[in-house]
């Protein structure tokens, strides 16, 4: 799924905090946003493996959520929402397409790496690929309650992410061709440092 979809769903996890402890809502929304994006920092270094933990992240999130409920504070709420958002990101990546430059071709059987099983989890392709129309639909589902019920500043962020998602969906397939062209312009000495999915194009 798109990074923006992950970010919006991470922010959505903060809505219960807004309902029961509004004083912690700003930090919860911020933590959800960061946690939703954080796993994709491995985009160019072992993508969906280095910072994606579909088995361990949920296990880490559960006790932090319990701690935040029993001892709410800025730190405990931020950790709980941030870890939950990172866990949701890693788990839901298995619902999408594989790791290839053109995932709509369904040629890869690697969706996200399970460190617990020491193997790649195959893609379910319920969301056919990042930037598919159904991906935009998921982003819209998360953005709607954030826009309606969220703080004004985070409603603006949700609208901005939804707009960015729409542009990405419209350009998704041409961007793959552009990436392939640009990689072709790189000197051969640089190719080993280019992510594998671009070298296989």
C-alpha cells in the first residue's frame, strides 16, 4: 500500500485517544503518523524486511497499549499509538502486491518478510498494488473520519495526504517506466547500490 495510506491509518488509530483522553490527542495523532510511515524508511535498504516486523511488532504493541491505558502519559500514549501504527503497516503490507517495479504484473511472491519464520510472506493482492484504485479507497476510508472528527491541523494533514495519494494513483504506472529509464542512465558502477526491483526491470 501507499505510504500515505499507512500514515492515514496510523493517524486513525489515534481517534480513540481523542474520544477518551483528548489532552493526549495531538501526540497520539503525531505518533500514528510517524509510526505509519516509519517502516518504509527501509525503502532503499531491504524494503519490507529491514524495518517491517509483521509478527514481532504486534507483540510489542500489545503491552504498550495496555500500559498506556493503565498509566496514560505523553510518552506511553505516543509509544502505544506509534507501535500500533508500525505493526498495522507491517501486517497490512501482506494484503497488497509483491516487491517488484510493476506489481500489477504479479510476478513477485515477496510481500513482507517475517523474521519469526525467516521467510517472505507471499502477497495476498487484496490491494493489487501500491497506488491501485482500491488503495486510494482505503486511504479515503481512513481520511474521512480524521477530517470530520480530528483536530483541524490533522484534518489538514489528512486532506493533504489524500490529495497526494490521488496524484500518485494517477501517475503510478508512468512512474514505473520513468524509474526504469532513470536507472538505465546510471553508471554501471552504481547499479549494485540500486534496489533490486529497479535492476530487474
